[in-house]
C-alpha cells in the first residue's frame, strides 16, 4: 500500500512506563529531548495522536519558537472514533490545520481550520489505520510523526506501519503493574508475532538516552 513515511517518537522511564499508575502525564523528557522532539515535529508534514491523549493531556501539537528557529506547524491529526474531541481543545485552535478521523458524523462545531474525515474501523473498534494512512496522501502528507498514546503506538507497530522509532529513556523508575507503557493494546499471542527492531543509533542527551530504532520488515 502507498502511505506516508511514519516516525514514532515517545519518552519512557527506565522500566518502560509513560505515565503515572493513574494514567496522569509525567514529564520524563529533559530539555535536550524536548528540543529534539520539537525539531522532529517541525520536520514532519503532520503529527498524530489519539483522542485519549487529547482528553487527558490537551496538547497543542504545534512547534515552539524557543526550541526551533523559523518553526513550521505540521497538520494535526486526531484519531477519534466517536468524535469526542472538545471544540475548546488546544489541538483544534487556529494555529494549524487539524484533521479528525471519526467513524460517525460529528455534531460538534469547530473552526474552519478543522476537517472531519469519516473513516472505517478495525475489528477492535478503532480507526482503520490502513484506510487513514491512504487518505493522508490526498493532503500531501508524506512524512507523519506519531506521538501516542500507547494503544495507537501498538497498533502502528503490530501492523508494520512504522519506519523509524525514536525513544527517549529517562533515568527514572515509575513502577506499577497496570501503569501505561510505551506500547499497550493486547500485545502478542505468538512468538512469531514479536515486533522486531534494529538499533540505528544511541545517544546520551542530558541525563537520558535517545535510541533510534528501525522496524525490521
């Protein structure tokens, strides 16, 4: 299938956690990683998150000038099966174009910069990634950055719709049996379904480590 080049970027603790045991956002990245993230976001045509991230963290998904010279905001993409994104969410403000992929008609009123795109769902009731990625090509989105949440990341990985993966590992332990990890979802059921990666590069940045992986296909 034809699709954009897909990059996943995330930060996790040394024990693989991305939030507190209650699911609240934690700052794991240091300043160096935040700058790296903004530069990566600036270099992509679009940045994607799921509606869970929108509702819990309310991210703006733009590029801050303090980290990037001459910033260029990418198109913001929200995977939102039931169109739960609130009209006052920061990710639908007037600072950039936003595409919301939903499986049903949306009765919410957004600004002219927001477009609702109806899309099919998969067997788990989530937005069908293959259909969504193909539709992105109509918007001249050739390079896509995926930032979460963990179920979204897992679905991209298990379906092989990932090219590069950048993971910042912070020197902290969070713990918790049910604490969100980098890739949640149902996980694998057979050894042959393991998602295999190769390490492209490892760099120490500040007090943490940034690992660049590439998916083995």
